[in-house]
C-alpha cells in the first residue's frame, strides 16, 4: 500500500467521523483527536481561553529546550556499542550551540583531525576486508538533541540487522555533535562508503519537539546538494515510529544501492508487503537544509 493510498483512506475515515458527529463541538472533538495541530481552540472574548494559552506556552518552552539541550556523544556511543555496532565520535567545525545556530556552514564539515581519523579507519577496513562499506550511518543532535537521544537508537537497532540480512555491509556509526545535513558529504567521502545516511533532530515545532529525520545519499562527495538527497521525516512515536521507520529506511537504502542513485531521480513505491507502514505517513520533505 502506497503512502498516498493510506492518506486517502485516512482522510475518508476522518471525513466520515466528522459528518457523523451530531454537534459542532463534537465535530471539533473528533478533529482534535486526529491531529496534534491546534484546531478548534475556542475564544474568550477576542483572545484564546486561558487553558489553551498555557498549553501553547508550555509547548513553546519544550521546543526551545529541545534546541538547547546538550547532546552527550559519549553516552550515545555506549548505547551504540551495546547494539553490537562500532561507534566513532568525531568533531565538526562548530565549537558551541550558539555558533551552530549562527553558522550553519560549519556544521557541514569535519575538523581535519576527525577527517583523517575516518580515512585511516576506512583504509584499515579495505586492507582487512578488501572492499568498501555499502552504507555508513552518521548520527547528530542537529536542532533537537531530544529527538536524537530518544529515537536514533531504536531506529538503528531495527534497521541495521535488516540491511545486513540483505547482504549490505554497514560501517561504523559516526557520532557528531552540532552536525548539519551536509555532513553526509564529508563523512561519507572520508569513509569511502558507497552510500551514507544521517540521522538528526529536526527544528522543533510547537507540537513536535522530538522529530527525527533520516537523509540518504548515494556516492557521498563534497559537491552533492539537496537534490541528490532523500529524506524520511517525522520519525517519532506520534508520527512514524522508529521501528516502523526502519522499514522505510532499509527500503530506501536497498533501492538506492540497487539503482545506484539518490535524490530526485530515486522514486520509490513502498511495498504492499510492508504492513508496518500502513496507517503511518511517510515524510518526504527536507525540513532542515544541508
């Protein structure tokens, strides 16, 4: 079942439920149960009711906290190794959260030391295995450490075994503080991987401070742009849950490897045989530019 068919069926069900409601208030209640968007909030004079205003301010505070939350790369690395995977911590050119927010370009590049570290790891692997990795995963806090801390590990735990079962060699998980989407180019090229995927927290919204996205590139290299990337977004329990997002992630990586491309030229129909995707929208937007 494709995502468009799922969307159409969900919309039809929602329309039927609203039509069946016997009052305007009941109709708003139905709609509020279908979305986290702010609908039917009511009025108190010319303003919002106090309860709705307080809820808005609380969600705004959660979004601000998600942007400012510190990402503990060492603790995250220990969780990665607990999955039986190799973790490598690297550094971008960013020194602080304030610099990260003001200088997006610095989050797309590794330090020279970190780049040399990854090149050395890749060369050692090629000498030992005689081949490149098929896919490298990068994990960063991005604009929501909350999202990365909560959802990246369950996604990796579900996706990596599926990829390995498909015969794809998965490289070490590269962990970076203050990374942007474009870090894919630098890390993937340094590791010499055939493809790369970065998992990072997206800009928090007032209803979703913990949204994780996965961006994919085939043949990562410095000159690639957003047009050569694919994105699966809104990975979180109230969106596309991590274990179910793993189905979409592995499908995307396998198809990219098979067709030897990524980005706007890579069109995928997610298979009817993936029941985990039914009832969940697959995000395809690029919320955080590289």
